[in-house]
C-alpha cells in the first residue's frame, strides 16, 4: 500500500557530502512525518532527523550541525543533506514515514541505502 524508495547513497571520502532522497507512494491520504534513521553493523537503529508536516524538525544532537532534513510535501519526498561526512557516519540509512492509509495511521520503512565514508 505504501512504498518508500530511497536514493542518493554511495561511497564518499571523509569531508564530502551526499544528499539522500526518499519518495513515498501509494494510497496515502496524509503524512504526519518523515524521517531518516541509520544503522551501522552491530549497532541499533538510531534516529538521524525527523520532519513533521507542520515544518517542525528534530535532529540528533550529534548530527544537527552537519545534516539537514527537508521535505517537499507536494511530492511526498524527504531529503537528507549530509555535509562534512565522517567515517563514523557509515551506515545503512533508512527512510521512514508515518502515514494515514484508508483511515489508519501506521509507520512504513524503506529498504535502506548504504552510505560509506572512507578515511
């Protein structure tokens, strides 16, 4: 019913930048929020940033100076601009969305996109 397709991951050198995109599609009547999470090997999945339909944004404190989340509501697309990347940013980045489908709110996840930062 809902598909989240991520793009923009890849290999980048330390100090470089990447811009991730995630487009939501399906029978969606409303989206409360869209977010980016990441998970490194052996680590728990953690929130990177979340943006709400009213424009409010949450960032993890350790990343808010380097990462910027934005959203194109008309396209149901969320972006994550990542600057000054560090090797410790290496992880699979997942898009998530809180959506209303047929009157029911639920959370949906993308397949993830690999981000690898070399030293």
